[in-house]
């Protein structure tokens, strides 16, 4: 078993863990929804714990991967950063020389499929404006904080929905199964 030490686990909401992690004595830090909440909580967790690796488990939508799949994120992009009227490509943060479009992550779970995740402050129910196979609401912010602070980020998403017009119903219906699968993955590797 390949294990990491000095790590912290972050998820957006308690509904994503269903209390399973806590019931097994695993500490989970909850960020809340969206990029601002995620960035603030990631910074806070890294500063308080001194972790060298931040592990992000959570839920996501995808029209590329089937529901109930676990997918490791290898790259984050911003699907809602749109300054195109000023001549910048969609997804590009203007005047950000460090990480203007994408943030790449090193692989950890070699047995899982690999994906690009588009993060945005909206619950996606259609095709994003940027190329990505998975959509979430926190990942890019977590990745940016980790990159700036020199902390490794590992991110795995459980696909709850097809990022379509029934996504809000599917997300709620699939939370329990997702929490069980994420807990099993965590216990196998950490």
C-alpha cells in the first residue's frame, strides 16, 4: 500500500461524506461551496495543519464519464473565467503569469481514469465554455492555493450526474454511494 504522511482531507460539504469518514475516525475539513470558500479553507487548513499534501475528495458532473465512476483529476481549468470581451481566451485569468489557464496535478491513483476538471461558481447543466470532461465548483481554487504554497494536491471526484438538466436530482440521489466509494478508496491508500 502506497501511503502519504502529513496530509489533510478536504471536501466541499458534509453531504459528500455522509458522516462515513468521521465514523471511521478520519478528519475532514469542509470548505463550503464555490471557489472563494474553497480557497479560504484550503489556505486555512494548510496553515493550521502544516500538511504537505491536500487531498480533495468530492462530487462532480460529467458528460464524458459514467455516473458512479471515480475519476482522478489531472488538470483544473476555470470554466467561468470569461474576459473574452477584452481579448482573453475563455478560462484565462488576465495578467496572471503563474497559472493563467490550467493547473496540472501529478497522478497518484494510477488505477483511476484521468480527467480535466472545469471549476466554476455555477452548478453546470450544459456544455462548459472550456474543454473539460468533469465539472465541479471548488477544485481550481484548491489547486491554485496549493501551487502558490508549495503543497501537493490530489483530487478524486465521484461522478454523480451527467451535468445536464437532471443534474440537481441525480447529485442528491447519488451522494450516499459516492461517500461509500470515496471512503473505500481512502482506506485502501491512506
